[in-house]
């Protein structure tokens, strides 16, 4: 279920800090316009991921661009397969 339009977008207070490097723990807050062309560090639960804010990302959530899962290959590498033959 989405947020009601009359409430507007949700912004956490940590997003409004005037620091050089902005660290965001609130992944559900929307990306405001004044962060255009800036780097933001978004918390994934374990570490901070560096994200560059472009025009297309404004209005979306911070969490959509900082993935929390690490991709691992589900197949054996070619080196390992060649050694077994």
C-alpha cells in the first residue's frame, strides 16, 4: 500500500544535514531535489554504499539504489572444471 498523497513524501531529518558527506540510515525516505549531483552514503544494514544522485533518481527511495544482498555465482568456475578433467 502506498503513502497517501495528502501526506507528501517522507524525509528523515538526517537527510537535511549540511555536512559534506551525508550518511543516510533511513532507506525508506525519498531523495530530495537539493541532493542533485552529490554523493550520499546509504546504510545497507552492514556497511554504507556510496550513491551518486542523478536527476532520474529524485523522488525514489534511497533503499532502491543500495542493494543489501551480495551476488554469488551459482556455478563452478572454469578453472575448477578444467582441473577435474
